[in-house]
């Protein structure tokens, strides 16, 4: 099921004074004492929505436009994206993050008219010509395109961190790739 279940589980497992980190299997955030640390945004050569339409599907962008309020679409019309959905944050910010991302993701999936269970989603994507249409530079494998939840999460995290950072201090850090010799 596509959801924020892992983040919810983390939030229930840590104490109020603790912080939790969600990291990518090949990337890590450098150590920091700041309460909230996120990956530094990446500047794209196009808007986030244009990039999403090209590498995934215009149909996905249409669903996002129908599901999200105009001010959030405006953020995605910009060219900055907070990558990888990795962050270090205290428990309350995790709950804020989950409560922001999950309802939007569910609404986008409803607008898209696709299943949320991963095996059914793979079949749905494989049968949808816009997700698997060959385009130079696009990974058209259904297994890859079925990761819609992750792709959406990254875009919705961009909206969340943009709005959150206007009201709260956050530290943005460059992401370090793990060296081949480092153990995960």
C-alpha cells in the first residue's frame, strides 16, 4: 500500500525529545545539531512539474494539478526540488510531514485512478502508454515507473519543506554519497 506508514511508525517509536532520520540507501545527511536537517534543494533546468511529466507522465501531473491547491502547484511550477525524501527531524515535525503528505498522495492516486497496492500498480503502469512510452533518457520499465509513491513523495516533500521553511528554521545540507567501501 502506498502511504506514509513507515514515517508514522517512526513517529510512534521515538520519544518527544528524540529526532529520527530517514536516509536513502546510497545517500546520507552529514551530522548536524540542528533540529531539522534536509537535503539541499536541487535546481532543475525546467519546472518540477515539467520534469515529472517528462520522466513519468503528463497524466500524473494532471492528477497533481486537480488534487493540490494552487499555491502548492505554484511551488511545483518552480525549478527547485528537495531530493530523496530524506531528513532528520523531531517527532512533531515527522507528524506534520506525514499529515501533510499522506492526504495529498491519496487524493492524487484517486485523481489518477490507479491502484495503491504495488503489484496491481505495476500492472496498471505497464498497461498505461504514458508511463512506459519510450522517450530518450526516460526509464520506461514498469518496475521503475510503479514507484509513483516515491516520486510523488519527493515532489510533495518539496512543497512541505518550502512551506515549512517559511515559518521554521531548517538546515539544508549537501548530500553525501556513500563510498563503495562503507557498510549500510
